[in-house]
C-alpha cells in the first residue's frame, strides 16, 4: 500500500493568515501571527461563536493576502475540535464556495492540505482554502473541566491553542515577484494505537502515529530526514518530540536538530503550558504565521509538516478505550 | 514499529512525573490555611455570640467557608488557589463549593434550565450521591443500634 504521493502539478501557497488569542500572542512566536486578539471572546457572547469568527476571518484573511475574494474560491476545506466541527462549517456558511468538513482531530490541517493538493493537482479545482481552528476555553468546557474549577494539570498535559489558520492553495502560480512556495508531496497516515490510555498524555498517544507516517514518508521517497531544512510535527509537545526521536531512531531515521514541534515552540517556559500547545489550531496558526514567513524569506527551503491528532471522544476513555493517533505529512518547497 | 507493551513501559519510565515533595507541601499549606480560616471563624463567632451551641457554630463555619469559596470562584481566584494547592483546596468543603459554582458559571450560556441547573452538578454530583447513600446506610444501622 502506497501512502506517499508526489504531485506532478504541485499547487502553490497563494495566501496565508493566522489569528491567535492573547496568550499565544505573548509567546515567542507572537510577532509572526497575522492577528493577535486582545481577549478570547472577540466581541462574541460565547467561546464557540468566537472560534467560528476566528475561523471565518482566517479564511477571509488568507484570501485578502492573495488579493482574491471569496468568489474566486472553489472550495473551503476546514476542520476544528468542537462537536460536529461547527467552527469550520458555521464559518463556511458565510462563504460562497463548496464546503468539505474534515476530521482527524489535531491532524486535520495536514489532512485538509493533502486533500486540497489532490483536488488541485488533479485539475478539478483552481483555488482551495484549508483552515483549522481551536479555542482553549471551548475545548476545556467540551473535553475537560469548567474554567473556574480549581484542579491541577499533570506534568504531561498540554494547553489547547486559541488559534485559527488558513492557507490558500492555487493550481496556478500567484502573480508577482518573490519566493513561490509549493506543496510538492503528501504522506497520508494510518491510525496507530499502541495502547496509551492517559488522556492527559496526548504526546505519547500521538507520537507512534507521527513516527509511522514520517518513516513511511522517508522510506517511500527514499529521502533521509536531512533532505529537509525543517521538520515540524503538529502538537506532540516537548515530551512527545522526545518520544518521536526515540521511535524514529529505532527504525534507523535520526531526526536532525532542525526537527521541532509547533506545540513545543508556541508558548514560552514561563507561560506554564507544561508540554506546550495542542489543538487543531496549533499547527495551522504556527504554519500560517511563523513557518510561511520563514519559507517566504528563504530561511527554510524544504519543509516537512506533519500535524498529529489524538482520536478520542469525551466518553471513550471513560469506557476504558485506549487513544489511537493519526498523522498526515505534507512537503512544502520554496523556489524563486 | 515498537511493540505496544514495550512502548507503554517506555512511556511509563520516561514520562515527566509530578514533583512529590513540593506538591505535598503546597497541598498541606493550602489545606492548612483553609482549616485555620474555619477555626478563626468559629473563634470569632464564639466571642460575638457566647451562648451559641457547638453544632450551630459548626454550621456557621461551613456556611462561611462555602460562601467565601463561591465568592472566590466567582471573581476567578479559586482556580488559581486550586492550581497551586491541588488536593489541599479540593478536599475541604470549599472545594465542593467550587465544584458546584464553576460549572454553573461555565454553562450559564446554555440557558438556566439545561445550562446552569442541569450542569451545576456534573462534578459534584457523585459526591452528593455517595453522601446520600452513605447517610441512608448509616441511618439504617443507627436505627437498630
């Protein structure tokens, strides 16, 4: 079974936009995000409505950054973590384009980019936006405890990123001078479950899936990890990156020092986010804020992005089920 | 890929652990301060109303602590105390009050009936169930002794 696909007509990154909450704005990547909110409601009455607004504005921002409007758009591919992915679908009701809802938990951004690349490379569509979002307070009330409840977090836990990011992919090269970024290949991931049942240790639940996808990617393309200037996983967190290094090294792939994790770098140590950020908006805000700007100014020429997702509902751990993971990888290459 | 059993063992060994000593000390300190506050309330009531019975003073202490906890939850302080103190602020009656007020605040947006009233007991519910069941059992035993 082949999991890696190289695109003959690789789609271009025509636009990118990221919106994050105040905590993310204060983190080390703060200056790279397109918009930092002053509070986590953004004038809305509920956190869910705020996430919908963030999602919608991220898509519009990506269109604006490419000098396009929503009538140029063929499809919106979106995902989030709210029940029944309402952030993405409700955001899409204000946009005049077909909507494809994805779900791969926090790996959804990779899944969306891969599906969009298939549609564009296959010649079926010309302009597709890929967006994901998550909201700390929305995720807390849905999966964990009320915000004001005085409990403690375990050292392996992570902090859901309040953020939304949208990437606009086009089949024709964007006009104008400057560096062009292409999505050249994608490796789709299988669901992997090595029996982790601790829902506050998502890094350990997802790392095997990331390892499986990355190893498939390197072996099927016969590339070594050093082919890339930067390798980023989605939200394994600091401890999860250690596990991934261990798992890939066992199979003979030593990840270079340019390997990092979006969740592990989005918060500073003093921000008490423990292992770092998580959530569907983590990889999308870091990619559309920080990584695209590094691709654009040629600090990174070849980027392997591998968003990771833990697949569980609020009920499955209570029913004694373990937590499977999934990860999808996409390759971005910058050229003049 | 690594065997599931071997992987679980690896994670168990390598995962960052809770710092036992400092966590215990913080819990002891926080729980101790809450209990001292209760004792102080009792002593003050004794001075103001010398005739009050011991049972009534106990009730007043509980009411005062529950009120203070609800107030601190409402102004967004109790969750910080909880983050610092852990079980030290979770186990006393103040933790119970926090467990009721926090979801009531959180689910206020889903309306009074299906939001506040039905979600109010999502955390504290089991405590009430066990409390009532234990009360019934103790009552039946007490009837025959």
